[in-house]
C-alpha cells in the first residue's frame, strides 16, 4: 500500500488520496499514537529517581499522595505534555516555513525567531537577574516576535519573496547572535544558567509553563489547518498559484507568521531546540508525500514522538544528572543536515 500522495492534477490541485491511501494515513496516525502513548507511559517510571510500577499506577489512579505522586503530577506529566506539544509545534513550523520558502532546507529560525527569543531571555538572565524565571517565557515571546516581525518587515519592503525572507532573517539572526555573545561576556556568575538554557531543554518546567505555551501552539496548529491548501498552491510556483487565484503575498505572510507563532511559543519555554523543524518535515515528506493536508498532521505526530523520546533520554542517560535536549537533537540533526546538503548538491 503506497502512502506517496504528493502528485498534482492537471488543474493544479493536489491529487486527493484514494480510499487505500486514506486507510494508510489513518493507520500511520494510529500507530503513531500508540508509539507516543507507549513512550509517554514508560517515561513516567524513569528520571533522576526511578519510580516502581505499582507506585506509578497508584498515583495515576489517585490512590497515592506521597512524594512519588508529587514527582509524577508536578514534574513528569506536565513535562511530557510540554515535550509532545513542543515537538508537534516545531515540526509544523518547519513544514510551513519550508512551504513558504519553497526550500526543503528551510527551518523555523529562517526569520530569526529562535535567536531573537534567546537574545531577549539571555539579556534578562544577565542584566536583570531579579526577574522571576516564570516571567522569562513572556520575555522570550516578545523577543521572538520582534525578531520575526522585523524580518518580515524588511523582506516585505520590495515584495516578499523566499530569498528576501531568508536574507532578512539571516541578518536579524546575526544581530541577535552578536547580542547574545556580548551579554554572555558580561554574564558573571549567571553564565552557567544562561548557557544551559541556550542548549534547550525542559528541566524544571511545569504546569505554568504549559499554560504559557498552550495558547500559542493551539493558535499556530489551528492556522496550519487553514494553510494546507495555500501551501500546496505555493509549491506550484508564483505564476501557477496566481493563475489559480491565490493571493501570494497574503498567504506567504500568513504562513511566515504562523511559523513564527509556533516557534516562539516553544523557544520561550524550552529554549532554542534546533534541527527538529528541519529534519522531521523531511522524514514525513518521504513517507506521505508533499500534500500539506496530510504532511502537517504526520509531521506533528513524528515531531511529538521525536521530542518526547529525546526528553526521556535526556533525563535518563546520565541520571541523576540531566542532558540538555538541544545536545541530543544536535547530535542527530547535525549529520542529518549534512546528508540533506549532500543530496541537494550531489
């Protein structure tokens, strides 16, 4: 049974999957849910402290109120929910940004969102250490939106295009990266915590952080549903999309803003987790093809599985110490990027 459904019909519309294709996609999503649930359930037992099976079951059923139950409900469960939501958001952000830029090597940081959010939070880490950590996500949201909005404004000056957007985002990201380096030079005793946050991770995150990320992720993922068909038409090229009645400028800006919202909601809470928005869309595209109505949900599922797996490994591989998630994603994503570039240039 083939799952490749990315062909287009003669009138420019993506071909609709047949009944076998629909069953294949539903089966793939069902399998993904089973895998996601299995990883999540297994993750409840492991971490800095290994929790016995019966203790976890009692805590889930409300039959225990001891310290193990507190670890489960205050730390592990909200953290796993954050990993699932963040993984889905980053993956869909990558799909949308690649669709807007018409480039499979584009990533959510194409507009400088991740670097901008990181810059804003590091500045407060270093120069305003009295600000409570729970406020940092709001600061990151402001910095990421400012950086992404600046990139869009610069790129739109002479007509928004994928090349102009990439160049503007690169310029903004370079400026923010220079600001991060300057801030770290003056960090003093706070440099360790700033560096740890910059590697990306979910250590110490709880329900309040989930509350910060949730509205942004829900808004962005909801917008992806609307963007599916316009992204299919953008993939045909500007002339073909205009012939089919698509307002290219509007939908390209809408897509870029959606990618920004998804990315900034994650980086504000979890830090700049790299490569997920680049690698997951490529893997999903190789499985289900290029039609965004299918590509987006499959990417969301794979992203959730990938980040939940990375987070589970991060808190178990060196227990009781914890590895930053960004380190693990870089270990896998770095060689993967080299592979993509090699294929593109070979």
